[in-house]
C-alpha cells in the first residue's frame, strides 16, 4: 500500500527514509537500495511476442470458417476463388497484427516520460546521474525546465511552480511549498509539498528527497491501470463471431440434410456430397471480410479528411454505438489557452474581447476601444503585465504554440499560461510586448513563491526606476497603501481595500483566475531588497482570466444530445472552474453540482452506477476515478468514448470502448493507448467520427443484408428442389460461380455507400443489437424466400414448357444471378426505396453490377464457360421468365415502401423518429 508521504513531518520522514539531510545517501547505501527496490523505471508486463499476436489473428472463428471455404474451393478446382479467400485472410491477419503490436507500445511511451538525468547529492557531492539510478532517500535538486525524475517530497522550495496537467488535468501550473502538511484525504492535485514523476517545473527551484520510484510512483500507478485495462471485443467483432458460429452450424446441417435426402432418392453419393459442400460454401459469405475491410478502409480515409486518425480499425465501427462521451475539460471542451476577459480599474471596468492566444481582440470601455493615451492607469497596468513576466510570444503574429515549460529554444510560445495571457492582453490593447521590453532594463527580480503569492521586478523605464508587482489580490492589497486614479495615486482606505477584495471574490466566483497588479516609483540608483521593494505599493487594478470554452462546442453538445449521446465532463480541475464551464456549455443542469473524485472512493457499485446516471460533471478526479467512471457507465449498459490528452487520462482511455486522444496537445502515451487520435483536438471532430462509425455499421448491415439474402435464396432453391423430389436446379460449379459473380464486386461496392442523411438525428442502436437486428433478419429472409421461390418457379416453368434440364438449369441459374444484381439496389438502404438513392451517389456500385452482368452473359455465351458451367444460350421465353423472376421482388419493395409512407410509418427519405433517447 502506498504511503501518505505528504502527511509526515519532515524530520520524521528523513528518519524513516534513513537519509542525511545535508550529505544525502552514501554510494554504498544507494547501491544496496537500488538492488532492493530495482531501477527507477515503470514496470511493464512481458511484451507479447509477434508470433503470439499473429496466432491470435489466425485462430479467430471466422478465419477458420474462411480457411475451410478456401480448402473446399481448392478441392473443387476453384483455385482462383481459394487464392482470393486466402488473400483476404492474410490481409485481415496483417491488419490485426499491426494494430495489436502498436497497442503494446503504450507503456513504452509512458516510460519515455521519465527524466533521463537527475541532479543528486550523495556523500555531500552534487552528481548528475541517470534517473533510473535514483532510490528512495536520494536528495535531488530541480529547477525550471526540469522534468521531475521520481516522486519527491520537498525539503526547500524557492518560487516553485509545476505543470501537473498530464497527471491532474489542472490547466494552470501549481505553486509548491515545503512547509505544508496534509491530513491524509487530499488528492494528488491538492498536495503542494509533493512533486510527481513526469511533471514539469515551470518556475523556481527546489531541493527534495525521493519518496517513491518506479512502479511505486503516481505514474507507476497509472501504468498498472493501463496494464489491467483492456477493451472488450467491438460489437462488430462480437456479432461476426456469433454469425460465424451460426453459419458453421447451418453449413454442416445443409451438407448432412441435402446429402442424406439425395442419397435416399437414389442419387450419386459423390454428386450429392459435392452439392452439399457447394451449398455450405454458398452459405458462408466469402465476400464479407473483403467488404468489411473495404468499408473500414474507406471509413478511415473519410475520417482522416475530417481530422481524425484511427489507430485500430474496429474502433471505426464501435464509434457508431457510442451512447456516452466522457470528455476532459482542458483542451477539448476549452481551448487550453488562458484568456483575459476583464480588467478592473479604479475608474471602471473594461471588457477584453477575443478568445485564445491567436484571436484578434480589443480592450473596450462601454463598447468602445480604449485609447492608452487617455488611460495612463491602464498603460501602467499593461507595463506591469509585460515586464513582470517571464513568458514569451513571437514578435509578430502567433504561428505556433509550443508545449508549456519546454524553454525558448526556438519555440514560438513559452511560459506560464497565465503570463502568456497577460502578454496577449497587452497586444490586444495595441501595445506589443516587445516594445516595452526593448525600452526597459531589468535591475532585479523577486520571484513568485507560495508564501508571498506575488512576484516583483525592478526596472528602469522611460527615465524612471519602478517596482512592478503582480500576484494574488489579497497578497498585493496587503502591501498597497494607495490606488491609481485618473488624476494620480490616492490613499487606499480599509474600506477601499475591502471593496477591492470583494471585487476579486466576485470575479473568482465567476471562475476567473484573478491577479492584482501594482507598482511604485523609486529614486534612480536605489536598489531595494525584497521587503523594501514590495511595501507602499500603488494598486493599479485587477485582471480576470479563464480558459474559455471552444466556440463551437455548445452547438456540438446539442447535436450530440439529438443523436442520443450523453456528454459528461470528467476533469482534474477545480470544481468551481469545472462547474462554470459546464454551465456555460449546458452540460450542468440547474441545481446540479460537480462531484468530487474523492466522493467516489466510498461508494459501492450500486451507488456509483446511480451517480453516473444522475450527474454530468466530475471534478478533481484522479486516474483511478476515471477508470471507475468508465466501468460504472459500461455496467449501466452504455458504450463509452473517453477523451483526454494527459497521462492521467491514458488508463481510462484504454478501458473505454473507444479511447480518443488529442493529437495536438496530447502526450505520446495517451495517443498510443487510444483507438482514435484527433488532429485538431475539437469536440465536433468526435461527432464526425461517430457519424462515420454509424455510417460504417449501416454499410455492414447493407452488405450483410445483400450477401445473406442472396446466399439464402440459393440454398432455398436447392433445398426446395431436393425436398420436392425435383432434379437439382444448379450444379456445384454454378453455385460457386454465383458466389464469385454476386458476392464479390457488388458487395464491396456496397461498402462504399455514403452515410444516409439523418444519421445523427437518430439515437444510437442498442449496444447488444447484432448486424441482423432491428428487423433486418426478417427482411433478408423475406427477400431470400422471394428470390429462391422465383428461381425455383422459373426452373419448374421451363421444365413443364418442354425444355430440357440444361435449359431449365440455365434459366434458374440466370434468374438467381439477375435477381441478386437487381436486389443490390434495394439493399442499399433499409429506410429508402431504390428511387430515393440516386445511382450517381455510388458509381462504384453501378460499375460492379455492370461487370457482374457481363460476366454472367459470358457464362451463357462463351464456349469454354459453357462447357465448365453446363450452360446454354437462353431462348426468348427463358429471358422473359428471367425478367419476371428477377423483377417482381424489386417492384414489390417499391409498392411496400409507398404503402408505409401512406400509413405514416416512414416519412419520405427517412424514418419517423418516435420519442427521445433515454438517459442511462
């Protein structure tokens, strides 16, 4: 069990760790501990070998069925068909292999976040060692720009701030202090005396002692969650496996039944066996894997065009079943760009327009742009904002945002997001930050620390020596004795100070991060110490900023609701901030409050399931809480998509039905754990991916409807003739030819169908519904019966009309092929009749049907095919019979659809939507 190091007094902690607070560990003791606890790296399971992964792909049930079909086809001389089936099997196995192989890299990417080097004090000497050699008790030093090498307890800290967003989701760097002591119930985000492996120092420096390494760190806990997490099979995989088992059973039953009946009637046992096997092969839709592969590949290409990269192909289909999206706040629902929206001066409030770093904006006073020349107080406030600041913007135009805290090094944007927002404020006011920086010369700096809660610099500017200060309102106001007015500074009374604190509290209540800015003049040549610099300040005003929601998100959340998709905000951020953003976006309902992560720890399964049904915002959540929420939602019957960008999201992303990582601001481990990566980090791209997933499943159902309806029709013809004591209407090779002509190109072309209109106006299909659910099974059986009976009737008609068996078989054979090629146009949509789907929307389908039709004509007219398939050219009455047998089912479809429209069961072009989606 992990220890609560943040609650142990320092003297007792050093005793427990057995470390000299000055000289650190000895080399011998460090070596002994390294042997005892192991290297400071994240433990991983033994990686799955490539052969094991490949074996998993090849032992799938559907692969076994296809392998059997390939062997039978080869045995019957259809070697081209057998080779095609084997090629499909190989393609599926290779795709699955690479998908699983890439997934194994998730933990490797997580380990890469560990710092490669660390500054360590051992035996009184400062050494630079590989971070893997750190052990509990080591005394280390960190400073701005360092990545924390292990979990550390602070000994001393000077102005230390750390970006913990990858662990906690907190968008603002956290101030750290060594003298704080916890009580035990604090979450990771609320422990200012601890530093965590993989997080980043953005400001200040510190000395600390290692309290946990490797798997014992917070990062190690996330690694363990990732190892334990693993999404179940996708709905399509589950349904395909079920269908494969059914088809195997049906195939074996047909072989047995047809062979037994034929032999009982005195037919050749060898002929009946070949016929039975041919029917078994006919039942198995050999074209299905190819059609699914093509549909998936096309879906992936469409999603790439919509800024969505799919790392696991089955995730495309799973997206179509999503009922709940668990979205991180920072960077997904918000811009992850702190933005100043309000400035409070003594002579009034100013509004700041423009959202984010790049958007143009202005500083407005009652709707009119402010002129700096007429507002000296504002001009001085902007000087403080720019010069008491360590962030950097490009000199002209913001072209790229770099990861926070990585240092300038050629990067365009660097620094604390709060300070970046202040620089952008100056630019919006019409004064580029570089102008003041070029005019000012810094003489001293007093960095921010968590005790003072303020930062100050001494600069020479415009012939004056100034102290410029910014910090928490209560801290700056405590050091101010005057306030800047239009005519100059005036005394700040106790009443005035309370009034300014009330303003700051009001702004904080609106989820704004509030800073107070102040200054004072010094005589030239005087360089005070910190205490002398930060007394007798002149208050300039307050600045309020926040991480704004993305402009498009509210409309997209409403679109998701109409599509039957519920959105939850799951964030490590402060509950007040989460509630404000959630209310602005319409996620938080009136009277509803955010649920804190620690509240989940004491709940049993039933209480947790009730909570996720009723609440929509979860704040201050740790990685384990996110996994808990995903699992609880899944147990409620939801299909869950989890979004995120930090390491703290990785385990939940892997646990979810679909994990969605942010590609621009996300870390590599999160992208590796995810099934889908967004290249633009936008919420509407998630819905675009859901729409593509729904369209894919629609196409899968379309060609399942087509393939199984056609194949079942073939079986019914043979089975009916056998039971009625008639000659066999088809030869084994004719059955295989039909599979080649009708199950190949037309089925693949059906997978290229564009999504139907109105897909996102309907609720998602039930997660347990199979590809034949929703009445599709009845539809394909109805069409199979129509096709089978029509072909059998055509066979009987030609026999009774005096034609020989070969002509009758050729007629039945051609009627079946033609009926299936006509049926492909009806199969394009479950809701629309063929006339409502223009042929031009899928030219591939028209071409595929044309080629298949020409192939069938060749089978009737080319001598070498006539000999192999036992066909003859059809007489005129044979073609008339074929036209009637193949055409009447399509006419019936049109008449039925018109009748349903007349009754109001469907509207022209779409189904009537009855009711609203239920909230789980």
